[in-house]
């Protein structure tokens, strides 16, 4: 049985292999390094996938809701549109993963390695990302409403226009993070490091910043209005003067 998604096909054989556990799966992958792991749209909800090697796996649109992915390797995995709601990804590795529009609402992402991952417009509302590493990642336009990001590393991350309403960012590292247009309404930034962070058009109404290292304010200099210049007369000026003198001579003759 297969589930076809465009050019990607999820094979039932792969699902059955996954069900055999991490040891059997990882040994099979090691013996078949050239095998393309395409699990697009595959029903993997609730499976125990702890410690499995899903490096480079195609998981676009896959249902991984409630799955146990503790310590799993999802390096460079394709997770666009995947359903990971309520999944356990504690200490999983998602370095350079691609997960546009992925749904991780309520997922446990404690200590996850998201370095250099691209998770544009992903939903991480109410997810736990405590001590997770998002260094250099792209979570622009993502949703972190009521997410726990305490002590997470968000340095150099792209969080432009992200929704971080009511998020817990206590002692988080946001150094050199891009927060342009982000919404941090009533977020808790107690003790957070925002040194050199980009804060432009950022909504921080009601946010707690006690003990936080804040970047210096950015002064927007408005250029003064310059009046319209008079038209340039150039070489026409001597001609005008000459005509005037000629008129005076005629008048007195």
C-alpha cells in the first residue's frame, strides 16, 4: 500500500520497518544508504520512533501527531506541512530541516537542535522548547503563542513577524536575533539577552523585561523636507537681459 503525494510516494514497507524499532530500522538504513526514504503523507501517528535515523527523510504532509521521536535524527528532513501536534521530540536533531507550515502545536521540543533549520510559518503554539537550540534558524512568520522558550538559544535566528504572544522567554539568548515586526505581547523576557537584536516595529506591549539585556534604541532619522528648486535659467539669463536693454534704447530714441 502506498500514499502518493505529487512525485513522492510513502511505502507501506517503510512504515512496517519503522514499527520494528530503532535498532532494526537504523541497521537497515546503514545497509541501504542509497535508499530514498519517502514517507510523504504516511500515517505515523502515535508510533514509537525514538532514536530512529530519519536523516534526509521525506516527511511532507506526514501524520506524526502524538509520535515518540525522542532522540531521533531528522537532519535535513523535509517536514513541510507535517502534523507533529503533541509529538515528543525531546533532544531530537533537526539541523537544517525544512518544515514550512508544519504543525507542532503542543509538541515537546525540549533540548531540540533546530540549528539552521527553516520552519517558516510553522505552528509551535503551546509547544515546549526549553533549552532548545534555534541558532541561525528561520522561524519567520511562525507561531509561538504561549510557547515555553525559557533558556532557549535563539541567537542569530530569523523571527521576523513571528507571533510570540504570552511566550515564556525567560533567560533565553536572543542576541543578534531579528525580531522586526514580531509580536511579543505580554511575553516574559525576564533575564533574556537581546544584545544587538533587531527590534523594529516590534510589539512588546505588556512584555516583562526585568533583568533583560536590551539593545540600544534605534533612532529613525527623518530627512528634512526640501523645497522644490526654482527652474534653472542657465544660458537664458543673458538673453533676457539683452532684450530688456534693447527695449530701453528704443524707448529713449
